[in-house]
């Protein structure tokens, strides 16, 4: 059942003005914003594919597992990813001019976890250089995109990177999925 809405509390202009100069009228965070726990639970129900976004700076790899990947446009070819501003890899990803996006196959759950985890992410990581931009791409992925960073936009606690796709390739296989905070498989129903 969807959560009950409280019409009297839903519009910004109805927020009471507290007189606190730090809290502007219309800034209804205090009483109207869902808790982080409620948000995380709801967001966890959205199941998606999994990507690993990698770059290279002065010879060293950087990057991480990202599920906030969205196709945006075919003409011109654009995708976006959202990178948490508190992520250790944020600054390197945002500073990059070119990146490699690997769309993971279902066999790659260990790599997805490794590239999100606290341990060493990059030693002996099985990757190849993309033919067009030379960006790092994971071996055994299902699809690969070589991208140029077209736009960077700080939004809330994330930065959205709008990415122009310069090369795309695919192999046969099944995708890795992530939902309800777990990795899983794609099952065809129709
Ligand atoms: C399946 C999966 C998807 C993720 N998707 C994103 C994402 O879209 N954006 C993001 O900023 N972090 C995402 N993360 C978290 C990062 O990969 C990483 O775990 C996080 O930045 C913590 O790493 P750090 O301690 O090096 O900062 C995801 C993690 C997992 C396991």
C-alpha cells in the first residue's frame, strides 16, 4: 500500500515560517522530507543493471561500481551516471575527460562487489584498453562504452556526469542485476 499523503503538509508554500534566517520559506526539509532510512528502502526496490566506471590518471586506475547509470539520448549518443560526492573516487571521476563504462555480466558479481568495497580494487583487475579512447574496460563484461565527459552538474549529495558515447560494443550473455541490496539474475518472462 502506498504511503498516506498529507495534503496540508505537501506544498512548500504551506510550510510555516519559523523566523530562522537559515530556514527559508518553502524549505520544508524539517517536517516534510522522508527519512534517509525510508528513502533507502524505497530506492532499494528499484532493480537495475550494474556498471563499473573506470578511468586512468598518470597510469593509475580509478573508478567504482555504479548502478545509477541511465541512457539519455541516441542522437547524439548520451548517457549519464550519478556519483556520490562523499565517494573516495568522486573527485577523480569528476575530473576525468574520458571514462570507460563496463555493463556487467551476471558472472561478474564478485568484481562488482570488489569495485565497491574497501579493499584493493585495482591490482590484477582484468581489463583492456578501449580501441577508440584507450579507456579501461573490464574483460568479460556484457557491453562496453567509451565516453567523453560532456557536462558535470552537482545536484544534492551527488554529481551527475553527462557522457558522450564515442564507442559501444557488446557480446552475448546475461546481465548482472542489483536490487533489494543484493545481486541477482535476469529472468525472461515475456
Ligand atoms: C551495486 C552497487 C551499485 C552502486 N552504485 C553507485 C552509484 O550509482 N553511485 C555511487 O556514487 N555509488 C554507488 N555505489 C557505491 C560505490 O561503488 C562505493 O561502494 C562507494 O563509493 C564507497 O566506496 P568508497 O569507500 O571508496 O567511497 C554502488 C555500490 C554497489 C555495490
